[in-house]
């Protein structure tokens, strides 16, 4: 059996293997952000499929921070009962589940929120460009919203929390000089740009305690003009490590350009496309590192683990087609993930439906 199927722990949370389902917007929540039977079934299939850790889709901490329709919410205590049923259903299959907490900032969808976006800085070219620039008091309110959402997550039975600090969303906006043009204590140096993230972590700890796992998904680089670079991202990660973050999931790119989910992973060399940055992070960090982006085979994950690129491996699109991928690998069927990485699965979401593998559905109809 592969060493990637050995049990490990992160701040007391036991993981049955070193594979995680990375946060993926599935479009199955109700319009008001509550859970639905279809959403529960979607995640139960992942739990049955053997993945070591499930991370939910981005879940808004405040209504004005919604980035998508049919997005999970944790902005109010009313969400707790439904999410407790959700976590109970997953736990029946002995699978831990983390909730990804998020605010979209300048990427908030005002067609969904019916509110003026709260933006970190006025930056032209984004959907919330005409939003209201946050005061320091506004930032503190959002920090508190993350803390309150963390409290609700623990009460709802989640095993961990992940802060969404990647792909152009608000926490990434704080870190990124492309989005963060502030001249106060939250802008300028990387230390200042990390300030709000550290405050979010500290506020969460005040609600959930030190023995509850808190992770962050963050960009290694933005790959947009004037965006976050690897060197600054690593400095931010080190500050988070010093402040008590339990693990980091490393990604890159933004939803603005779409290169956070690259389409050409046709060879092993093109897979795991944030691996170079991951190696730099692993050489400096002591907290566990999850690597996401283009991991498509057990063999490559084993190689990257042995060579010190990452401790855990996250996938998103492969589980849309094969929720039982990890169980398949554990059974001895080591064929690569069937996912073509073509991003066609996003089409149904953008058309108002739920995510599914378009290629697989087409193949079924042709049989």
C-alpha cells in the first residue's frame, strides 16, 4: 500500500490518507445559502469515495461577500442546523470535513447580493470596481464576521476551517498589490498586507480555541499584472505559521484570468503546475503543505511527496467525474484520473445549474 494511504493528523484531526478534495463551487445550495438534499448527496458520494479530507465550496461569511449564486452560507446562526445534518451525513462514512470560509470583496456578485460591494481598494476592471471602499472599521467588521462564521462552523460539526485566501477573493486581495492599493496599516509592505489575515486567524482562535484545526488556501502567485509574487506569498505564509495556522493549501492564479484551473495537464511535466513554488514553501515551512492544481496520478503524488514538494495532495476537477477516485487507487487500479481538465464542467454552473462532468454525460448518452 502506498505511503500516501497512511493515517496522519493535523492538530488532532485524523486523516485516513493524504488526499483532499479541494474547495469547489458545486452550485447545489439553495438560493439563500442553506443546504439541500442534492448538496448533501453530492458530498456523501465524496465521503464514500475514500477521500481523506473534504473541503466544502467557498462559504460566505457575510451576505455582501457572496461571489456566486447557490453558494453555501455561514453568515447567520440559521445555517447551523442544516449544516449539522450535512456534517453528520459525511461523518457516517468516517470522513473529516472542513468548511472553506470566504468573502469575495471586489469580486462580490451584486446581482446576487443586491448590495453595493465592499472593496478593499478602488481598482478598475473588476465587477465590483464601483463598490464602497472599506474603512478600518469595515475591515474589523469583516474580521469579526470570519470569527463568527468559525464559531458556527464548529457548532455545526465541521472538523476544521479553511480560510479562502486564494484566486482573487478578499483575503487574497489583502495580500495582493494588484488589489491592495491602501496606504494605511493594511497596505504597502507584505507585513501590512498580511495584517488582516492574521487578525482573521486570531479572531477565529478566540471562538474555536487552539485545538481546532484552521487551514488557509493561499496563492503562491497571482499571475496578473502587479499581483502577488512567490517571495511575498512565502513571507505571508511564514507570518501565518508563526501565528498558529495549522496547514497551508497552496494554489495560484485567479478566477479573473481562469489560470487557477489550467487546461493543459497532458503530461507529467505539466501536472502539479504550482509544484515549483511548493518546493520553495516546503523548504521554509514546518506546517503541513497541501498542493493543489493538476495532480492527476498516484504515481506523481508519490514522487512529489518523496522529493519534498508537499505533504498532502488536493484535487478538484477529478472528483467531479470520479468521486470514488481515491477508493479506486486504494483498490489497486492506478490508472490516472479520467478528468480531461477541459473546464467544461463550469459551463452548467454559469448557465444556472449545478456542476457535473459534461464529457462523462455526453459519453453516457452516446452509449
